[in-house]
C-alpha cells in the first residue's frame, strides 16, 4: 500500500478532533474505510513513531498524530 492512505489518515486525525476521538475509542471501526496493510494499521494503532518514520511519514506528522492519540 502506498503511504498516501496513511498520510490521509494522519492528516485527518490531526485536523478532525471527532475523528481522533473515534480512533481512540474504536480504532478498528474508525479505519474501516481505509485500505491499510497490517503493518500500517499496527503502527497507527499503537502510535509507533519509528514504524511510521520507516513508512516515510514525516516527523511533524507522526509527532502531531501522537499528540492527538
């Protein structure tokens, strides 16, 4: 999977507080419409900054996402 989907999800989580809340409350349901690999889903679910960096996510996005998790 292209990291474009991951980037879209991260940007939405940072800019949309309701979506960020959905991610915290029920991650699997919140990402149901996103085509994520198991690795991407795991990194997003746990807030694994190193894993997100390995996927090419910029530090500012991974740190911003961690703040809203």
